C-alpha cells in the first residue's frame, strides 16, 4: 500500500514538473524570445503623409490624391553590401523586368553611354548639382575635373561591377549610387520605382523568395480632377531638386537649433525633406507648400525568428491641409474657353503666333474668380508631353497673367485722367482740340488711328482714346504726378496675389537712368498714354480697374480663400478682404472717368461685343506696339488690351484681357463679353476646349 502511494505521488510530481517546464517554455517563447527579437530585429521607419487637397471656392475638388504602388528596398531583408554580387544580381533582374514592361524606375545619374563611351549628361541645374555631389567627399571622393570614365571606374570598383557589360554596369551604378545618396539603411528604405502598375507588382511579390527585401508600399500620388482646369494657377509637385534639398537641409538645421525640447527636435527631423521627396515646385502647390505638405508618421517594425514582419504605428501620419481657392471652377472653364476662342480668332502677325491671358476679379473683395493663360496645357499629361511643351516657342507653360510684362497702351489713360482731375490740372469742362497731330520738342506725334478727334473733354477723350488730348494733359501734369498716382493704384508693384509674379515698372526718369538710359522730354507725354517704359502684369491692370470700379479702394488681390484641416473641422487660415490703400478720389471726378469708360462699352470701340449683354459694361481698350526677335529676325507687332467692369451702376466684377498680336484692343472684347454673359445669366457651362498650339 505504501509502495503504491509512493508511485502515485511520484507520478503527480512528474506531471507537475512537466507542467512547470511547459509553462516555462511558453513564457520563454512568448516573452523572453520576443523580447530578444524586439531588441535585435526592431527598427523604426517614417511614414509619408498625403498632401492636402486643393478646392475651388464652392468646395469642388481640383487637385486630390490617389493610391498607387511604390517598389521599395527594405534593409532588413535586402542583400547587404557584403553580398554585393547577390545584390547586383537582384537589382539587375528588377531593372530588366521594368525595362521589359516599359515601366520607369528611378535613374537620376547624369551619365550616359554614347558610342560605347561614358559621357556626362548636363541638361539642367539638377544634373550639375548631382555631378558636384558625385565627385564630392560625400560621394566618390574624386577631383572636380574627374571625367565620366573616372566616375564610372570608381563606381565599378565600389559596387563590384567589373564582370558586367558597360550598359549593365551603368544601369546598376545608377541604382546603387542613388541608394547610397539617399542613406539606405535599417530606418531608411530606398524607393526603386514609383507608381508601378499592379500587374508588375504582382510578378515581383510572387517571386519574393528571389527578390529579398523588396516590398510594395502603397503611396499617395497627386491627381487632377481635370488637368486642363487652371494648370498655370494650380502648379505641380515634382521630385525635389538638389538645390531645394540643400536649401531645406539648412532650414532644418536652423529649426533644430531653435527647438525648445527633444520632442520638437524629433518632429522637425522626422518631417525634414529627404533626397527622394516631392514638393510643390510651381503655382499654388509651390506657394502653399507648408500648408499642403502633411506631417509624417512613424511605425515600428519588428522581425520575428521566422523572418515575419510586424508593424505598428507609434505616430499616425497627418494629411496636409485643404487649400480653398477664390476661383470658381465653372467660371474658370468659361474664361479659358472664351480666351482660347478669342486668341484663335485673332490668329497672329506674321511669324508671331497669338497668345493671351484673362483675369476676372471681384472688385469689392480683391478675390480672383478666374485667371487663364493661353496657350495652355493639361496637367495630367505632364509626363508624356512636357518635352514638347518646353520646346514650343509660344510657351504654353508660361503664365501670361502673372509673369508677362506688357506696355498697357491706352488702358493707362483713365489713370492719367484721374491724376489730372484730382490735381486740378484739368476739369470736366476743359476741352482740347485734336487735329490728329501733336508737336512737342521738335517731334510730331500722331493721334490714335491717325484720326483728328476734334474738340473733347475728358469723357469724350477716354471714349475716343484721343492721344493728343492725353499728350497735352500729361505735359501739364508732369511725370512725378503720373508716377505718384500709378503707385497709388499698385502699378509696377507685385500684387501679392499668392502665386509667382513679375514686378514690372512705372515709367520714370529714375528707372530709365538706373538702366543706363537717358530720359527725354517726350517721355512724359508717351507715359501719359501708357507707353514709354510702363510695364505691368495683367493682374496689376485687373486690380487697377477694380479700384476704379469700387470708388478708390485698392484691395489685396488674392487666390487663397481659406485653409482648412483635412477633416474640415478647423480653419487654419481665413483670408478676409484686405484693404491695401484707400485712394481719395472726388466722386465727381471718378464719375467723369467712369462715364468715359461706359461710352467705350456702349457707343465706343467695345459696343459691338457688349451689345445684348444683361448688364452695362464700362471699359477701356488699349493697343501697344511690340518688337520681338523671332528666329533672329526683328518682328514688329501689336498687343491688344481691355480693362472693364460691370454692372456699371453697381460694379461686381472686373474682366481684364490681353491678346498678343491683336491689332487693336477692341478685338479682345469678345472674350470679356462671353464671361459677362455667363456670370450675369448663369448659362450652362460648356465643356473645356482642348489645348491646341496650332493657330491659323
């Protein structure tokens, strides 16, 4: 009995010991072993955030994001540089796979193989900066005068490429050096290719045993609801340039220097621009970069003993803010179509092809409701057609509304009239007899269209655009007063509208002398009619006529209406109308100028285009001479202009147009008429007309 009891006790002890051992093994596997994996095979990665959307004033999307595939190299599984031949074999296989499927991979190396010889490819500033880095102590540690052969030989040695053909060695070197340039390592994956078709991703993932450490990362890519709508305004995102990257590095270092604590330092470092980042390079994407760019997140990646990855977010990425524009999408389409139609109807002047721009502005707030430039392009076709557009001599990529400077011609005359009336130089009852010619300083100047306009006061002179009247007024007024009033209206100054723009200049002795020229006595009278050295953007002319329309309040023109958080719960920025200057103009004097402009729109040069509109339009046309060098030849021509506002009795909007090669300002009026017709009757919006650079 005692023996049996002892055996039972021994059995229980064995079972208990087994259970304890089993529990210990489980604890070791779950806790201790996992802890070792976490310590040895854990690392953190930053996670990119999606950019904010760009919306029109009514909340309609213009620029959004879409999901796409990005093939990346992850250092946790990718062959190390100690397995260089394995690494080379894997990379070359990927390159061949992408080439066979005609899909691009990242290759920024500015070296090409030409006739069996390595040569530098220096097409832009980025290539020059890349070569500078390549030869530097951070790159290959070569002399600044090193040749393409010297660079390639250094990379062939560094990456063990001696057994490859020249072509394969070049393709491999382009990837390997880019990995090194981007700091490839445990916490810094390398992006081999962006926006990869799903079918190709599937092939790579199905062969993951061979493509060690190669992953598919889902990323956000910029997309346009309609690439033809306001491309010059919206702009683009592009791969960061060497110049921008170096500039961003300095800015990051400066921010870190002034950081208040460790957390702030970590946030600044996490959101610093990387060498493979994208950024806004033009238009709204550029000017609102700090708002549109999101905040990166952070994830911890652990690798277990079986090689499986486990990811968890420690910091969630934050999408960038939504930028709401003052632009009305439908009105923008109408303005673009009207401009394209008017430009095409003008055609050109000899070797000069027609082009132009239009701006629609709320005269009581400064908001830009539409802004178009022609010829134009389709933002969604940038990749396929950029090289064609860049070579086009009519510059479809150029924003003529904000960047082109024009001599405004007779559209300047209302300003001269206001200055003279306010100064007491003339009154509404002052008349001048125009014989068609004006003698000054031994020179004879012709009136507009070489017509004798007879006796006119300021109202009739504006309507008939009488040069001789304004020659006489400008001579009496003097250049100082003309310049002073031009400054009040913001001419020859950047408007601060919110996109890149040119400055321009007001004609003056100081400006002429600063450029080494000589100011002549006759320049004061040509300045008075908008010639001489006057150079303004269409946006400046738009704000000038808006100021006349509203009675003398010069608002800050703006394209940004507000900035909202991505979830639309917070307003980050709200652009209320901002007054830049209150110009004191006596109502009776302003009424005379407006009456002259009303006559232009009702019985004058623009009457035909504006006939039948639901509102009365006040306007001033203008024409300026232009000399351009085309293919080495000196070509004379004209530009036509129109400044206008409506309704005359209670102005709401201003429409300003320029058509390059228009022989007279009146030819620009149909563009404005189409916009007024839509705005004041809200007709159905036509579909947008396609880009066409061939003008007959």
